[in-house]
């Protein structure tokens, strides 16, 4: 313990002569250094409403505008809302305020029918893409639900699927599909021509497992 006293005295001496700087503590009344919101950071005009509950629509059931297992949602440029119901095997359409407009689909494997669909995406032209998961395909429809076409089938090759769970569309109109059991993402043009893929089996970097 005695050896600690000279060290303490040396430190006091260094502080006194200015070898060790003493940093000033800003005053709590100073706003220049303590402002947590930088002056150049814009504050969104709608920030007061972010996260606030606005409204809801739908209820459990099998009638128009009702749901049993809604699991995918997308909004078109007009504000209309498209909801995929995985159990009812349909896609329902609502206006911006949640008013029911119609539905399309139905259980089956024919054109326009669905078998456990998962997600929905809409391109800038209003074309609606539905991941028809258990039919191993992507179907696409007009804004009102009229059947336009489909692409994909069961398999592991290029353009094929083993449980396509997710679908998205970029600004160029290309369609991206998460191919669940093939552990990859496949890319198509707007009418389903195969363009490429990324990922693959395994859990290594950039190779998703169950995307």
C-alpha cells in the first residue's frame, strides 16, 4: 500500500503542470453539444403518426372480405389492397379504406386456382403475382383477378420450384421468387422467362436455407 502513495502524488503533479489534460464537462444548460437531434436531420412531417393505430378490416370467416389465414399482402399504385388467404386458397381485393371489392382463386390446380398460396406482389402496371406454393408455380393476374398466365413447375432445375414461398417485383418488372426447399432465389422477367438465380443448398454465406 505504501508504494501507491508516490504514484498518486506523481499523477497529481502531472495534472497540475498540464501534462495530463483535463477535459471540460459540458454544462447541462448548453444545447450546442447535448442536442440529440442534429440540426441537419430532417424530421418527417408525418412522424407524429408513425406506429399509431388507424383502422382495420376483415374478420374470421369464409365470406367476402373475411379471412381464415391471411399471410400475404400487397398494395397497387391506386392504393387497392390484395390479401392472400392461405387456407381459403384465394386472393381478396380491398379498396384503400378496406372496403371489399372482390376475390379470385379457389382451391385446385387449374388455371387461376390455388393450393396454399403464400404471398403476393404487384408490378407498376398492376399485374398481380401470386406464389401458388403447393402447386409449385407463380400465377399472374390482371388488377381485377383475371387470369393472365403462370410459370414454374415442380423440380430442381432452372425455373422450377420446390415450395415457392415468396414473390417480389423490382422497378424493372423482374420477378424474384424464394424457392423454399431448393434453398435459392430465382429471377424471371415479367412473363416468367428464367433469368438466373442465387443462393443454393446449405447454410454458408449467401446460400440461404429455406428462404
